C-alpha cells in the first residue's frame, strides 16, 4: 500500500465524518428557541418545609390512620381548600388563606381511625393528621371538624398532637353546634375527644416543655369552664396568657434570636400562642406581648438567614432552601402585631447573597469515537471543559458559558498493511495544535426534593449548547521498505473536520431541542460534587459506529 492510499483512506474516513456532521449540521448550527418549561418561573423551585421537634414531656398516643381515606390538594401562596371524610362519617375541611404558605405544597389530610392512649371516657370523636408534618403557616389556616351531633359542649375536648402521636396537648378551639373549629399555625394532627374537665387535669395546653405549664394548664382549665359563657372574663384569661408568654414563649424566642437551631420550635410555639390569644378574644390586653414576640421572631428569622448563608458558603447548597424560606417568612410576617422586620432582608436586598451561594461549575469530559466497519480503523476525539453557572434571579434558572478544549485526537489503523511490493510500512501521524470552542448553558434548572442534603434528590435540567469544534489538520508520514532494500518517505496532509462536533451531534440527536441538547439524568452527589451525569452511548450511521463516553460533574462552587 502506498502513501497516497493511506492518505486517501484517512481522507475518506474524514469525509464520512463530515457527512455525518453535515447530515444534521444545519440543525447543529441553527438557532432556535430554548425549550419551554412547565414549572413556574416567577419564583425559585426550592422547597421549604420546617421540622418541629416534639417536646419530651407531652402525652404519648398511638395513632392509626385510615390510609384509604386520604385527601390531597396542591396549594400555593394563593391559598386553597381540601376536605376528607372518615369511614365513620366525620368530616374534615381545611381552608388555607392567601399568603399563608411561602411556596407550593402538596397538602394531605388523613383521617384517624383509632388513638390508643387517649385517656378520655368518651374516647375519640374524630381526628385528622395533616402533612407535610411541621409545615408552618404564616397566616392562620382554619380546620373544621364536623363531629357527631348531640354531644354536650362541655364534654368536647379539642387537642393537637405532633408526629405520629409522640406528643398530645390541649388546643383552644371554637365549638359552633357540632363543628369544632381550629385556627392552626402549623401542621401536625388535630382532633376532638369526649371527656370531663377532671379527666384532662394535668394535660399540657401547648407544645413547649414544662416551663410555663402551670399558666397553660390554668388557662386551659378556665377556658374549658367559662369560654363562650356569660361569666367569661377575657382579662382574667389574658393574664394566664401573659404568664405563659413570660415564662416560656418569650424566653425561647429571645434565645432563638442567636441560635437558629431552636427558631422553628420557638416560632411555632409563639404562633400557636398568638392564635389561641385570638380565639380567646384577648388581643387587646396582650398587644405588647404580641408585638414583642413578633419582633423577636423577625430578628431570629434574619439571623437564621445569615447563618444559612454562612453555611451555604461552606459548600452546602441546600442551605439556599432555608435562605429563601426565611426571606418569604420575613416578608409575610413583617408588620404583624405592629412589629417591623430588620432592614435589608427583602428578596431584592438579598439577591447578591443568593447568587453567591448558588454558583455551580459544570465540568464536561466527552470522548467521541468512530469505529469503521470491517476494519479496526478508529478515530478518537476527547474534549474537556468547564462552565461556570450563575443564578439568574429574574428567571430563577442558571446561565453560563465556558470553553471546550481538545484533549486528545488520534487515528488508529489507517496505515497498518503493506502492499505486495513492500517489505513493510511504518507510518505516524503528526498532529497540529489542539483546537477549542465555546460552550454555553441557558435556563438550566437545578433543584432538589426535600429540605436538606441528608435525603435530598437532586433534579437537573441542563440545556447544553456547544459551538462547532474543528480538529486541527494532521500530517501523515510513512516510510516504505521495498524488497530491493530501498526505502521511501512520503508525506500527506489530513484536513480539519468537526470530528467531535459531528459525533456528539449524531450520538445525542434524540436530546436535540432547537440548538440545545437537554440532559436530565443526573445522579445526586455528595460534598462539593452536587450531581453527576455519566453515560456511554453508541449509534450506527453510514457503516460507522459512533460512540460518546460523556461525564458531566456539577460542582457547588459558592462565591466563584
């Protein structure tokens, strides 16, 4: 085989590659609209459920749920309603007002069929468990339980519990006919039982531990006997609330101003207390306590944002959930009970911190190989590159650009055999400089289910737009050794063609949307490695098998 034949063979292979690229090259180079996403682009798709730990000294019960009677509804910050009915005919209706939720949630109501450990002579009248557990409402939601008729009002015992019954306590509610009406500040379980005042003596009146329990209990007992009656004295009831606030609620809020690990429990206890103050019609006597508590809560929320930002900058992207949640809570609670939020804690104020926290780097490694049928001839091009992804706070998507560099370009098997007149042939390929090209990402979606990194599932929608990458021209040098002892050096040039770009386009044609390639199958990572895409894929075109071994590592790189 002579040198012209070797060069011609290499050129034919490159022409085939060029044809493969040309087959969809117009699509590869053409413009096009970015893919349309169905999710709402007006706010970041980050969840924000708060877990509330159960105090240790509350009554323990065992709850059995009617899983086949569950009701659910998707409700956002515009509010909504959901209803469920137990097998025994007890009706549960939840009404959530606009502004009560800081985002979109799937709300679930599950009736309770049995509650072991509820020590009331008349047993359980009806209860419902609401999820997601621990979800805090920024405005009170209303739960109405329609109880069986003809039960004496003084025998109805309203209660709430947390978790699966780990802690149960008395909860102040209104009884209108046979409708038990709760104003609730967070999700757990609520219900009503039947018993006497004596049977509930010693029951706690709210979550929050032993501190203040005397005032809670005294207030609960007083309301059981007098609320809704002519001898009810709101000023006397307000004094019980004040003692409870000073003994338990306010100290917990003040401690949470600097310790955000306790803020959710302290805030939920305060909101519970405030709701019960409202139900008992004692707000006018407790205006100072309501304002002081709300002011302290707002300070704690601001501190919690700062602490979450600090943790995010230590490579914990999941803290962005808490940062956004705190800003939403501050916005919705600002002005409540006359309290004013600390300055500088609006979403607009904190966009720089969010952008600094939520910075990612996409590292790309792609090895495209052409295997020509009936021979061992191969052409291999490997490219690597980085893209820095920045949060666009107008769309809550990520944009970025970077460079792809040719790391490897090799030809194998194109000059292996000698002709009959040859003793042998030795050839080598001399490559020119490695080429580079631009690559960009537009409107990438990076989100996760659940609130922290312990059990989060990452979701990535990565629209990749690489420009055409040409290989540099190569020189083919061959020494031919003949039977007469002579040798001959021959040289030829292999033209530049888009080997990687053509192969990438062919292999990933099914991902094409306009001028973008959409990648979604990212696996959740750990540490700085937030998520990874890894795939080996091959297709056959025009007697050539084209494959791509592609890895994309999504790294959390805050502050870069």
